[in-house]
C-alpha cells in the first residue's frame, strides 16, 4: 500500500498487525526483535521518532507513504520505551536478544563442567538479564540504585547456586543429563531475576489505563500479572535452544571430526542456539498481548471503588506488561 499518509488516517498507537491474535502478535515481534534493527544509526532512530511524533500531532508529512510510516513506527518501537519514551540501551533492546543470547547460552552450554566456568557464565548471563529487565521494565518510575543492586545480587546468587547444586547432583548420571543443567539454572534464575528487578512494581503498582488510553490508577495486581507473563515467556523462549541442542551435540561429540577439532564445539553450539532463538524470541514474546488487560473486579478493592465512582464506570483496564 502506498501514497500519502494523511493525518489520522492510520492508528499508529496500535501495532500494524492485530494484537488480539497470536499470529498478529508474532508478526509484530518478528519485526521488533529483528537483529538487523541493531544496525540502525542513532540519526535514523531520531528521524523515525520525529516522524512518529509529528504524525501523532496530526501533521501532514509530504511524500510519506503508509509503508514508510510503519517502518518508522517499527524502528521507534524497537528502540524507545513505550512508557518513558526514552531511547533504550542497545543491548537491552529486544532486537539484541538473539545475538546476545545465542552467544551467552552457547558458552553456558559448552563450558558447563568446571566450577569457575559455571560461575563466570551464570554471572555474565544474569548481568545481561539485569540490563534487559531494567531496560524493558513496565511503568515510568525509575528504579533506585540500591534496589537495582540488591535485585542483581539475589538473581546472580540464585542462578549460580542452582547451577552448582545441580552440577554436583548429576555427576553420577550420563553426560547428556549434565547438558541440561544450564537450562534448569536459567529457568530458576528467571523466576528470581525478573520479580527481583521489578519488585518496585509489585510494591507500588504499574499504571493502568482505560480503553481510550487514559491513566486511571496504579495496580499491584496488574504488576503481578505482568511479571508472571514475562517470566513464562522468558522460560519458553529459552526452552528450544537449550533442550534440543544437547541431543545434537551429544551425537556430534562421538563423531571423528569433533574429536579432532574440539574447538568447534562452541561455534557449532552457538550457531544451533541462534537458529532456534531467531524463531523462539518473537514467537514467545507473542505468547501474551503486550497491552495486557485485567477485569476491574480483579484489581485491589480501593482501586475498584475509585473506578466504580467514575462518571462512566469501566469494566476492564489495560497495562503494558513489559518484556
């Protein structure tokens, strides 16, 4: 579709594809998690932001086509936080998930036998996860450095403890079993890291809106729902890349070429995980709508009372679940 895009002709406040369907959400995230977005320059991102903001104000942008408008919006979504509107740190963006996770996960699954390697790669992984969780937090309140440090320490300590404990437990089992320890540690760490990093949302609540985008309050229960959805998505995101390659690598370990060139182990494993993550990242981000909803009857009693007293009572509130 081409031709001039007139003000108000297209609703860019919503994604291009229908977010009420899984297929529509998957299409959206295939675009926003595309690693090629990382090669977009700061100037291009600022130009995309300018187009989006001018269009939102109702300005007519000469020569702008529908496809160009959506390209600008997709670049904007990939680099700017939906609540704060700030440009996100590059490795915290969802477009960095595939290259960063394939490298970190591949190394975790290659160097999983020695204690120093386990400690280093679990620490490195949780440091990266901390950056991602902070960058993609829901809401518009800054996280105090003291809370950030405590959350990071708890998550890192939890993942390292889980990995070392499981490694000691599986020594008597076949080698294949040991290859699954990193996945168990990552899954456990996600259950610690994300709630810890976003604990302020659980204590103070996150913004909730009516169907027209008007902020109507803050809800702790909405925060709990948002964080639970993110934890589930992250675990599913890691599953194929961490559960299938061990079988492949266990098979390849017996092949003469890998025995002659053991240094190929890490590159092969990183490549395998990368292939899975290219698909798993957008497909698992799409498990739950980014703009999640909750019935007013499930909110805190005091917020329910407030909303019921509005001139036009609402039955459902909406919130950004974060990523």
